[in-house]
C-alpha cells in the first residue's frame, strides 16, 4: 500500500564523487567528519539523462528521469590489484518522475578532466594492523545509517517520510599477505576478548587529489594463511567503532581531502 523507491548508483570512483560525502558527513575546512549521528540527512535530486539529443534554442533541454528526496543510506568503496577503485551508493527515494524534460546548462567536462580524477588501486597507500602493513591485494569499505522500520517511515503517508537515522554501521575488509611475525598471531585472543580497538588509515590518490580515511575499528572475522592449501593470505574484516580519546571521543570516521 506504500510507494517504496530505492536507487543504487555504482561506477569508478573519482574526485567528482566527493558530493556523496556531503550526504553522510559534516565538512569543516578540508575534512569530512562523522562524530555524531545527525538529526536529519540531506537529500539530493538525481537526474538520469537519456541518450536523446537535447532540444530547444539553445539545445539545453534533455529527456531525463528525475529522482527526488534521495537520501544517501549507504556508501561503499572497493578495489583490487590491477583495477580501479569502485563505488556504490544506495539512496532512499521519496518520489520520481520518468521521461520528463529538464534544462541542463553549464560546460560539459572534457574526458581528460574526468580521467585525471579517477582513483587507481595501484596508487593507494595502506597502514594495516595485520599482515604486510603497507600492501594489500584488495579492500572493501562501507559506511551507512540504520533507520526505523517501515511502519515509522510511512506514518500517515503513502510515500516515505524523510528518514531519521538511528545509528551508524560500517565495516572495513582487506586481503593481504600473511606475516609470520605479524599481529595476526593474536587475532584469536582479540576476537575472544573483543576489546581491541585500533586506528586504521588508508589513502586514495590520483594525479592531483588525495582522500585520506581515518577511523577506529574492532576485528570481527578473519581467515589466515593455510600452507596446506597453498594459501598465504589474510582475509580480515573489522567493524567501525568509537574510541575514547582524552576527555572526548575520536570521530567515528574522518576523510581528509587535499
């Protein structure tokens, strides 16, 4: 009995996708910070532009699908050796209009300007707590909000009301080479006590831009090297956590943009 819309956008990550960070975090200077759960998540209007030639004089009117009230609920980044860094963004949508006319003005960016802003996995830098500290074969990072159930989001309404987040959830996973003298030797103890919280850092880079991610996390799952099966890798999953620092708390996540 309700209208329920979800939109997922995915592709190769570039510096232009910084706008996604504005949907989840607070920006101060050149740093996006997630320290407290916001009372309200900002919403986007997203256009899916059809391939039809623009019309009008000048030719600035395009056929589009327009998605309104798009609130970003989950954002993921991933990459692997020999490939580009990918993203996936999931939105809750209030309403959408299909095949409408929309005037779009401005200068279309050149392909070279877009290509220079892409992030390649080979340019990434890692500071990992387990295994080979500075090298990884693949990684996955996601962060998002959890929301009330549908009965709350549709109170006295056929369409979804603006979502109010309840809590933050996120994970960081990576695959790297096992280190016989590394910290992975004590992972079983850490999981048993479940009290190990460590700072994590990784950096996305291209020719002119750097995104540096800093956060705290707890190990929640792992698989280690198995020489009998010719496996010499760690597969580590960590859950984002808040760490007490001095009299306050460190941000759950901060991303420095340079």
